[in-house]
């Protein structure tokens, strides 16, 4: 994954120390400059003029609504670097910007000549695609996104365009086909993560050091230069188009396309990937697919990483956050039940999705303790899923104690912490509470209301374990009401 600083924090995360998941935090938002919030600044945003936005390509509103309804996705980070139990983000720095540097992994542990031999040791003796899908279902996930090629350049499918692939390992089988077939059989939506950046392919030259002046990770063109691309990069773009087409035509329906080379304040540009043409090709080959915003185009949804996005109802978003401190399996334990359920409910309250990342051991089996944590979330969802799936954030915006989701005439109040005294919410014009109860137990919630406020008395005295949901049946649909900030 990419790394940024200066996160745009979700308000409730500041108030709840249990949500302080210690991962790299940054955000990526595509902003149209004429929108009300279009003048956001900094590396967290990529700005587009109205013309640029309107000339790009987008999924239909129906496809986006279906994607939002799912709310909770499993992000499977797995590749050859799992052998070292290290994060997948960086393979070799050699082809990045400094070709004369020795090829070492970013964590300083392995040289290029080491990690490129790891495919010869990949046996995946415990990999079972159908079992992976059953785990996802048991944990309450409604879609899966799987890495097809990460930055180290290893292909997790039987590609015709590289020998650096999983079918040239002792495992010998097409891992991606087995997983997509299992997803299709179980009617589990499947998405493909594809990193445009590439540490293995020698044609990858998005920035030619002789054409630019570097400023840390940023660059500016030298006088007289019109493009940063290296002499071989056009060949890399042709390779990229071939493998993207292959992924879109060999494996049946693909529901999500997840790029991973965003603007980072100009670090990458759409010309480096021919993004407009490639994304249009993807939509032609996979009608109904949704595509994220990490190809220097607006895309269909924003991708805050390592933390939850702000409440946002004008454009969908999805926070990708690891189950432990790292994206793949590194031996670190899963975060607590409270932290994970807060992230899931917090995303829904903010009108976003949560893409929870983890990965298996090198042998292809998921870690038992991490799996049990996800099963705990699945058990919670069996009881409280109506407050997450197919909901939208609101009609009240998130607050220090939690937040709210809505669906039709139902409002769901998510309490992460028990309020001192009664919970007071601003009234919604033209709507009254008809009934209120705890979603899990069915116990009645006492309420009073007038034109200004709704006062709820939450039963019980014990501390809340994770998230206590109160279900309010209102006198009419809530979908069209703008979310109200809580004083």
C-alpha cells in the first residue's frame, strides 16, 4: 500500500482510544473543484476540473448502490513475500526511481536476488479456495478483493505474458482461477487488486531520473522535457493492457477493480498507465464493475487507508484497514473485537464501506486466532447485520459515543460507549419515533420526543462490549434527509 501523512480523521476515532489502530494513516479522495468541498488541499486529495471529471468514466448509480449495500469486504493480501512474513507493500526499490541503487526490500531484510527465488519454494499445501470463501461467509463478509499482482511483480494467476507467475511454482496451479471459481459458486462478489507499480519488470520506467528533478518522492520535469516516462515504459503500458484484458476475460465476472498507484500530490499521473483507456476497456469487458480512484482518475469511490473516512454522502468511499498492524500475515495478532466492530460500524455510520485486510500463512492456511476474531464479528453481524448491510449513514452524523445508520423508515443508533444519562438526538422534521428497542435483545428503549429533540433512555448499566445497537422505527422513510450534526 502507499503511505501518506496528515490524516483526515473521523471524529469518533479521536474520542475512542480503543480505535487507535496503529497503522500508517492517510487518505485518498478525488475532488471535483466545483463541488462544495472541492477546495480541499494537500496530498490527501487529487483535484479534477469539472471538465476532467465529466470526461472520465464511471460506474452506474445502480452498480454503486449494490456495492455500497455490501458494506463489508475481505481484502486478501497474499504473495511471495508471505514467505518472509513481511508486509507486501514494497518489493525491490531498484526500478522505482533510482536504478543505480542495490535492490533491497524496503524493510531492509531481503535483496532482490533473494526474494525473486521464493517462487521456487511456494507449495501452498494447505490452500483451499472453497474453504477461504466459507471463512469469508462465516465472518459476515459480503465481497472479497484479492491481490492479483502486488508491487513485487509476481503474478498470482496463469498469465501468458510473464514467467514470474504462480503456475511456475511447485504449487503449479492457477490460484486465482480456483479462488474466483469458488467465489462464483458461492455467489460471493470478487474483486481484483492490481498494482500498476512493478519492481520486477525491467520495462517499468514511469519516471526517468534524467528527465526530472527529484524532491523526496516527488518530481518536477527539467527544462525542455515534456514527459517523465522512461524509454521502455511504453512497452510496460502495453504489457499492462494485455494482463488487465487477460484478467477481465479469463475468470468470469469481476465485480471490483482495485488499482494501487494514486496521485500522491503528483507522484503518479494517468499517462503513466494510460488510465482513461484502460479503465474504459475494463468497463467494456466487465459491465457493472466498480473501479477505485487509484489510477489518477476520479474513479467510482474514494479509498482512505488505515483509518475511517469522514461522513460523506455525495460520493461513496471505502476504508481499507488491516486486521492486525500489517496488511498480510506477519505474526502480529488481530486487533480486539471492540476495535474491529467499531471500525465496521464506524464506516457504516460515516456512509462508507470497510475493506478489512489480512492474509494466510505461507502454506495457504489462515491464522487460527485471526480467523476466530473475524468469526466474532460474523457472530455479531448475525444479530446486528440489519444495522450495517444495505444501510446508509445518518440521519445523524457520527459523534463521540458512536453514530447512526438508516434504511427505509428504520434508524439504527450505534453506541460504542454508554451515555451518561439519556441520549439526546436532534429531532427530524416531519418524522416521529414510533417504537424503539435494542436490536440484539429486543428489549424496549424508553423514549420521549418533541419538535426539537428525541430523548432515549438506554436500558442496562453494564459497560458496552463493542457496539450496542438501538433500532428506532420512524413514522416515514429517512432516505432523503440530510444527516444532522449532533451538538
